[in-house]
């Protein structure tokens, strides 16, 4: 246990100087002593700075320590080292109005009799001090920003959410989440009650001397258009330039949005030019790409390795310090460019493998072969084959754009972009197939309109289900939409579950995402239909087609999967 270096009030000035040259800790700087009276009660401290201040106003050296001792010092109570609470130290410092990064280095721990028990180094509590003192600001409260904001709030830190959508802010302030995620409303309400705030303007954030801020950018970066296939980062860059003029020295920027490689370095260069600052010294820049899956983001922020890249080693340290409260595993990388590519590579690879599965499905359809059987037998017991199952297109806000970021300028051929472009054709290929079996004046139902079903989400951005619906809707007299998560009133042709139970004239069903409830609803509704013919599109293979036909009254049922078609008929002549 470290009791530091002690001197008495009656000790001479030369003895004080000798004591100041001794290190209180073997691996820490010298220049700090604890002063006691004759009863060994602590009455003050002396630092190198106190000596300099004394000589600034005196011409002669002090005779004893009593003439130079600083009696207004920070101390905390404790019977032993383990009782030291960094919150108590921070409160003592705050009571004196000190706002600098480290107003004191060493803090004595005193017992009830004001005798020294231990000496603590406040550098050991840098992380705890930062958590209590600094501000975290999440900019952009979409899927990425809101889930991260709540993860930060649940970790116990104070956090401010910024968004220019006033309607969104109004809902968030009363604990209503605009996105679907298990437990998100409860998490939002708990954070609001404790440590989470919302604003529409970053300039409203109170600026306090000595308090550094971390701005986490979670702004959308959509494709400009489907012609040039480039991300629109204009709003993000405009915000970064505005932020550059509002930064205080010591502030940190964390880029969470998906951006083209080099964006982070460009932002750093612009801020250095605008403010004449040096990154890693005056401000910090961190690249920490979001990699969660919608529907499980709150869980995955905790469980998934967080990739952290810094513009400098000091920036990387800031990023690791922030995310150590949020994630079980931190994955530091050597540069911000590496972090940018990690996000792009992961999504591009997934899209690439899905394209293979979807192409294999089209190939198998030439022979009316069940592609799921092909994939299952190819993968089984063969570790070098990990083919995913096909799907009715690959949608969503990430996989539809990220592959376009993985390209080489002026390079003629990109297998990544070919795979993405092929995936974009799947909804059209499906519609060509379905149109062969859709009869004139049919009535039907599309089940699953969100871009994916598992994990559940109500996000319809770039939903292949919506695209397929739009392409075939003109062929129907009536084509309804239903989703397990999305309120039917939020769909253009939505129908409620209660209304479906009363419908008896549907002769077409398309299951467009793989939500677990879809098969339950489809089975219960399909067998109630009083039509002679039924067309069923089940690309996810959620239904037992033979059992469904056996339990229905249809004379004919056409079952369509991604690669093959089966027609069931029964003899009704008797």
C-alpha cells in the first residue's frame, strides 16, 4: 500500500526539497509530498507548483514547510485502498470548480483521524473520470444511431441524441421508438428517465471548460442514384465542416456511418486546415463502423467485436476507451482506412455469396430441380462448401449499396459489382416466373413486406418484397399486403390479420420474407380459401406443400419455389 512521501510542518525547506525529489510511486513522477502535524494528522500537501508560486511572490526561501504548505487540497475518506471511489474524487474536484483534465495528480486517502491511509494516482481513474465528465453526442437517430445511443445510455453514461426530424424527436422524448427491436421501447424509457436527452440542434449543447465531447456520426449515406452507384455523402461532409468550426480542443469525432474509403482521412485533413490543429493532439478522429443486424442491434453492439481505427495512436486510444463500456470484444486496427474497408468487405462478401446461391437457383430451374436439395447435399459433411440458401432478392439499406464501394477505379471487371447487379435482377426474374401462373382477375396476398424477416424488422428500405409486389400488382384485381411486424395501416395495400380471417376468395399467396410467423399465418389463411385453384410462391420453403394441399379443398395447387414448380391436382369427377 502506497503511503506516499511525508514531511512535517516543522521540517526545514531543504528537507522539503529533498522529499519533493522522491517519487511517491516508483513508476510515477516526483514532486508531491503530504504534510502532517506532530500528531501525524494530514494538514496539507506541497507540489513543485507550490514552490514555484511561493518564489513568485517571495525573495527569500521559507524556513519551514508550514510557510509553503497548501492546506486547500483534495482528499477522500477511506479506511483502506479498496474503499476509494473515483466518484468521490471527481465530486471533490468539481466542488472546487476545477474543470481541467487533471487538476490534481495525487489524492490522499485519510481515515477518521485525518491520518494518511493511502495515496492514489488520479491517472488510474482516467476512464472513470471521463465517463462522469465528458459528453457523448450521437448525430443521426436512424437504426444505427438510435441503437448505439441506447447502448451507451444503458452503460450508464450521459448521452445526447441529435436529429433534425422534429416528429422523430417528439416520439423519442415520450419513449416511443420508430424502429422495431425486441425490448427497445423499454430501453428507451429507462434511458430517458436517467441519462439520455434529445435535441434538434448541435449548437444547443452546453459548452463547459475542461469537458471534452465525443461526436458519433451516424448519418445516412444512401446511393446517389442507381446509375452511377456512388454514395451520397454530401450531407455528412457538410455536417463535418460545420462541426469543425464548433469543436473544442480535446473533442473526438467517431465515424459510425458507412463511407467510401478515404472519407475519414479527408475529414481529418479538412479540420486540420480549418482550425490549424493537429489530429491526435488538438482533436481526435476514430473510425468505428457499424456492423449490427437490424432486429438484434442492441444485443450485437455488446456481443460483436467492435472494429476501432484511429487517425493516430492517441485517437485509437480514445476509441477503445469509448467502446470498452459497450462491447465485450474490441478489435483495434492499424488505420482508419482498414476500419472503413472492414465494413465494406463484410457486406460485399455476403452479397457475393448470395448471388452465387441465386444464380445456382436459376440454373437449377432449367431442370425443375429443387435447389435447396442441391445446396443441402453439397454442404453436408463437406467443410469446403458453405453455400447459402437462395432468396427472392437481396435487399435492405446495406447490402444494396456497400458492394459498390469495393471497386478499383478504371478497372474493367469487378466480380463484386457483377454479383450485386445480378442480385438486383432477381425480383424481375421471379416476376417473369410468377406471371406464367397468375390468372386474370386474381385476388392475392403478399406476406412479409419488410426487407427481411429474421431477425424481425419493419424496415422496408430497398425491400425486394415491395419491389416484387409493385411488379406484379397490375396483374391482379386485388393484391393485399401483410407483415408480421409492420402495422397494416403503414402499408399501401395493407390488410389486418382480423380482416384476413374473413377473406375467402384469395387464389394467390407469395411469402416474401422469412419471418417465423409467416408460415403460421399462411397455413391458417390458405386452407380457408374457397377457390378451386391456388398458386403459392414459397421461396423460403416455409410450408409443407403436400400437407397443405391434402388439408385444403383446392382442385389444383401450383407450388413455386426459387428453382422448381410442383403442381398438385385431385380428381373431383366423383
